[in-house]
């Protein structure tokens, strides 16, 4: 098949295209399909107009000089026209909102090419529309876009069980909804061994050396729950005064997090690195003794499917996360990680101590996590479900 995917933003710095659409596309290319991903790089203007091929996938950033009031409409229209010019058998739209959602709307009006929609988080009421500081009109528009596009697509792929049940609740037939959680990057199969050789060097760069090191790696958006990580760290410090927490990433929530670290007087314990090159991310993970991801029990957290957890597992790291949403699907409590009760800093701290104070247990959990993520969530396996969805909408 000739498949066109439409992303919601540039390949980097955000991860929907690079850590979801691209991984699916690469697995489809292995199965003999042709895949092109079109992207609107409004969030990375330096990549405007860039075209390249990676692992057989054609990647195209649309040309955009600046972002103006009319840019979302004009760029979405251009993406829709470009997609049709490629004469695809099916078009897969990633996210029902924003630029990709607008392109999907135009495509549903312009042509009969089958549309498949990927839904990887919840934008509507109780979701990002309530967290991000959108103007009221934008908030209303995103909620309308999400509901409308979900009903216009012939098939829907969802990243979490919660999204699956929400889509069913909108009256969409279960047979039209495919559960496709996130899986690991193929390049991580051998990376743990390679990165472990640089462990001492990276720890020296971080100023950690022999101290116990916990890490968080990923985007830091508005509404993140990393204040709970700081709560847990404060509870761990009396037992492990040398503990270090490194938070790798950037986002709209970073300034507030930085201020919170200073307010608590944790500057010597918590390192906020800002943006890191994704190619180096595995080295930072391999330098750690523990990976963490605290959640509150919210609709956003129940709906999303964390690529961070997948990367932690693929790197063979012991993980402490919260018992919410997809974390329960990925982590077998006590075997491939530990799941604390959401919002319970005491529980989270005790589980951090259980890992950091028992290196044998930590190693066993990391090994089990690595085995599990490749056995259950390998894209080469999961893409068969994507392929089946394409065939069904194409043949209707």
C-alpha cells in the first residue's frame, strides 16, 4: 500500500511523530509498504522545508516562514493537497486537533481516500484543554475538533485503554477502533550494552559519581506532576542524603518546576538540564540507578501512553511509577517495576528506597522490564494491527 501519514507538528522536539508515527511507519516499510509522513513544523521553524529519508520512510516538513493568524488553515490545506497528490491508498492522521486535525477535516471534504485517525491523548474537557493556557475560543475549537474528527474517520487507532473506552462511549463501533500502545525504538535493542560502557563518564559529567541517581527524561508540560517527585525526594533524603535526581527535558512547565526546586532548597539534589539531544538520552538513562514517573489520577494521565516508560523499560532500568492508566499495562508490579498509589508521595518514596537500597532487586526488575517491552510491545508485532485497519478501510 501507499500510505501517507500527517503529523501534528515537526519531527522534533515533541515526540508524537518521532516516537509514534515514525516507528509505525518504519515497521510498515519493513512489510513492503510505501510511507510518507507530512509535518507542519510551526514549532521548529529551523526545519521548514526539510525533506529526508530515514529507514525507508519519506519525511517531509512543509515550508513555513513564520506563524501568522491564518497559518493553521493555510498550512493544513496545503498538507491535505500534498497528501492527495501522493495518490495514497490510505491517509493516517496523527491527533484529531490542531494542524493535523484541520488537514483531516479538509481531506474528509475533498476526497474519498480512507482516513484513519490516531488518538494518543485527551484534548477535551478534563484533558489538555483544561490544563494548557489556551484562549477560550481555542479551547472550544480543540474540543469541537476532537469530537468531530473522531466521527469523520473510517477507523481509529488509540494509544491507551482509556481512550479506547472513551471512543466507544462516543458511539463509534468497537470494530473500528484498534488499540496500539507505544512501543520501543528499534535502535534501543543493543543500546543498553553500548551506553553502559559510558556510564562512569556520564555520571562524572553530571557530577554524580558514586551517589544514587534517579532520573526523569521527557517533556515537562503545563500540568506535569513532577512536584510529586520532589515530595518523594524530600522523604528519601533522610535515608539517602547523597541522592541525586536528574530531570532531563524542557517544556512550558520547566520555569515553574525550577522555581519549586529553589523554593524547597533542593538545588544540590535536583539537576534540571533543560533540553538534551535525543541521541544521548540512552546514555543518561544507562547512568541512572532508577527511573521515575509520578502521576496524579487524572483523565489526562489515564488517557495518555507514555513513551518515557517504554524507553525506560527498553534500557533495562528499574522503574517506580504511579498506578494509573497505561502504566498498569506496561509494568507488572514487583516484577518489571513498582507501582505506587497515585498522589501518594510516601508510597512513592518507599518504593524508590526499595529499589535504591537493593541493587540485586533493581537489576532483576530492569532485566524483566527490558524483556517484557520487547516481548509485548515491539512495533514489528503491533504494526500488524495497523496494517489490518488499513486493509479494512481500503476494501470497504
